[in-house]
C-alpha cells in the first residue's frame, strides 16, 4: 500500500477490481484475444477493467475515435 494512502483509500481498491472482474469475466465471459469497450476509463472501475483486460490478453478499446489510446499497462507479475 502506498505511504500516502489512508486505510479508507486502500479499502476502495478491491471494490473497483472485484466489480470489474465480475462484469468482465463472470457476467460477460471475456476470453483472451477479445476486445473490450470501456466507457469512463479514467474512474476506478474503468481503470481496473482496462488493467484486467490487458492482463487477460484482451484489447481495451477507447470509445472516442479521436481520443488517444489508453496507456499500455505493464504485465502483472504472478507470485507464488
């Protein structure tokens, strides 16, 4: 947890990731190689959705044709 975060701030991170995970994988059945359209990709859930999509080998598409693409997220490192 970053030093500057309060415990309240840190507690919100799992909620965003669980919401995005549930929507993309449990409800939508996202699979490797698919593309995902993420609206509001600058909010907590949108950023989590982009990160999860990239981690799962999917392309996260930006809804506006003239907007710059989202930054490439570095791959997550699995730890045992």
